[in-house]
C-alpha cells in the first residue's frame, strides 16, 4: 500500500516511541530475600536473567516494528538459550513455559500470533520474578504529553506511555502499573480528523485504533497474569498491524 510522506513520517515516529515502550532499559534487579524465603541468586543467575529480559525485548521490538522475521529469529535465539543450573526449584516450570512461548513465537506465521506468544513470555518473566523475590528496576515510563493535543504524533506518545506501564505491570509485576496503563490506553483514542485525507489508509488506521481500545477495555478487567498476557499480546500485535499499513518494516534497523 502506498502512503503519504506525512503518514510514513508519523509511523516512523510512532514505532520509535513504542519500541521504547515495549522494551525499556533494565537496571540490576534487587532481591527480597525475606519475601522469597531463600538466599539471593548468584551473579551468574542474575546475568542470565538479564540476558533473558534483553532477548524478550528484542522479540517485542521486532513485533512492534512489523518485522515478523526479526521476531521469529530473536525468539529462536531465546528458545535455544543455554540451560542454567542453580535456579531455585520453584522457577523451573516458569522457565520451561517461557521457552515454550518463545518456540511459539519462532513458529508464528503472523504478527498477531507472534504478539500473543510474546505476551506469554513477558508474563512468565513476572511470574519468575515473583517466585524468586526479585525486584527489577526499570526506567520510569516516558511522560505522556499534557493538554488536549489531538495529532497522531501526540497520540503515539500517549500510547507509548500506556504500553510501557502495561509492560512494567506484567514484567515486574505491578498491580498499580497495570491499572494505570489500562486507564491511560483507554484515554488516548485517535480521531478521524487526525489523519490526512487518504481515505483507505485513514479507515484502516482507525479500524486498528478501534481494536486497540477494545483491548484497553479488556485490560481493565484482566486480573491474572495469563489474562494480562493475552491482553498484552493482543495489544502489541495490534501495534504491528497498524504500523504495517506502510507496507514496510519501519523503525530501528534497515527497512524491509
């Protein structure tokens, strides 16, 4: 599909900010020994878990950009990641489920299916952190623009803020962050007059927006990690669907 230079520029910006939202930068995780009832993890385990998080972020980045090949390749790397000894017994099942989700991403033939499986990967990160008593420290979500700005760029920045909070709600995990993210997503719809008079593109983009806000309604009612994983997977798959209207992979890396 051909798109105007204006819309392509907006999509590039939108993907750039949402890539930041779906990944974030992790700092060394803190460990609550009393909460976990066990000794703090070794430096080797901490490094291994940081590697896991970085690989999950690579999968997410690719999906949001609309790069299915990149997502499946990154997920395959995660699934083939070397087993680590010394993990507490209560997280072995979680790590197995994380690897199964990565295998599902690597086998996906659509961005939507890859997004669903990635949501499960992220949720398992949070489950593992809870089981180990680990408390990762992530960058605070970028501040959303204030006022009544209605441009596509302003709304993409609002989406960035909302998706970042949902991500942190899953991966930390944090009940408060999840609720704030779902409310922020519901509050940032795009209107028809925000798009240029490119009838088909505008309609497709608005349809994608409508699906995004349907997901936001589901997010508010999702109370379990797996329910939230499904919501988050739908959300990033929807981001990819909207961004793919450009007919090319945009954002970081070489466009395809």
